[in-house]
């Protein structure tokens, strides 16, 4: 169970790497985001929910309203406006550079920009009066490079070349809280809240039955999950089990078949914008009892392999993924 939880946490945080592929197109650009769409993923149920309040943070401080990009010569400026106020909490950069004490509690708010030009990808990160710009090389932000005024963060950075042409912009805000100690993680207090603009398209991560062969009357567990922070939660779920029986609107339902045969089940998700995504699978029902073959999808197998690598390398990799 602990490894499964670590896998989901790694997957949730890794999903932020997707934002560079979902972007707006313009020379000087403004992107807007719907409000009240800050999301949390429950690592026990794998369910993404919209969070409008939380005891550990004012959620409006990470609820993105809009972001902008402007460019004059080699000077680029990005801004981010949130519904509440830009919050200075924690210093994730200090966590990276503290080689003598890499294990400590995480409790930070971070704001990130991903800018793509015709020649270079830039990642601009800000957390509590510190930050970095990653491009041709990684440089630390100085106090003259950023300003925070109420609900708006402004960062100025230098492009590698004046000939660069703007292509893409995406932004994310996040609040992370986790207790770390050497050799252990306290997952009971894990909190991960995030908002992304533009919202990546809705995408299902997996939909499978826990067995591939079963018998008539067996109570079969079906599991579905959405790639975190895609689409616009809250989501509606629909399982069609392929036997003309009663469908389910649960994320992870159980179902018993009343006749033998091979059945194709379909998991469909609809988000707040009425976008849908579907995934299918098959199960064989025998009249004499079945053997519990693995129902893990190829995507889950891939994530398990990634998890194994993360465990070997250690918790420092998880921290690196958060930051990048």
C-alpha cells in the first residue's frame, strides 16, 4: 500500500510536466483561467476533486485568474494574477541546495511559468522571495527580477537571443505539504493542491477490472482514474459493463455478471466543460469459475516501473520532480 501511495504522489507531481504541451499561441499573450478550479488528488481513492477551502491554506492564493507574456528584444516579462494574494511560504530552492539535510518537512507555495520560444524552453519558478530561471543555463532570480503586489506576481528575465519568437505559455500554482524523515514519509499529512492554465485536455489514465477471468456471480472490482489536473473537475463517471445490466456512476465500482461470455466494458468521464474521455477493456466470464488473471493496464505497469526507479534513487528524485 505504501508503494502504491508513493506511486500516485509521484504521478500527481509529475503531471505538472505536462503543462508545456498545453498552451496558448500569440506574440504578446494573455491567458485566462476559470476560477474555483483548484484541484486536489486523494492518494487513497485516486479521485480528483475541486477544493474551494482548506485548513492549511487560503485556496484563493493559488487560484489562477490570468497570466501574461510580453517581450522586447531579449527582455521577457511574465505575470501571474491569482484570485487571492500571492503567498510567500516555504523555500523549496533551499531544500534542493541543502545537501547536508535533504530530509525535512515540505510546506511551500510555488508559482511556475513554462515559456517556449522558437529556440528555447524556459521554466521560471518563484517561491517566497526566491526563484530560478531555467533555460540555456539555470540562474537564480534577484530581488530586482520580480515584484509581488497583492494578487499579482511579475518576473523579468533575459532570453538567450533577441531573434527568439514566442510560441507557448502555460502556468501553474501549487501548495505542497509533506513530512519527510530519512527513510520514511508521513503520507497521512500529505497535501497537494494545484491549478493549471490553460487546462490540459481531459485524459483517462487507466480503466481496468482487477481480474481478466471470473465466474458468474463473482463480485468484480473495477477501477478507473484520470490523469491528475487534466480537464476541468469535478468529473462525472459512467461504467457500462457490456452486459446490458445496470451501469455505475462510481469511480471504482463492483459488478457481478449473470451470464457467461466475453464482455467489453467502457469507462467514460465527463468534466465540468462537458468534455468526455473513454477507455474500454474486456473480461471473460465462465460458468464454472475463473482464474484471477491480472487486470493491470499497460499504463499501470509503466507507472509501477517508474515507481521502482524512484524508490531506488530515493526521495531526492521526488523533490527534483516537484521543482522541475
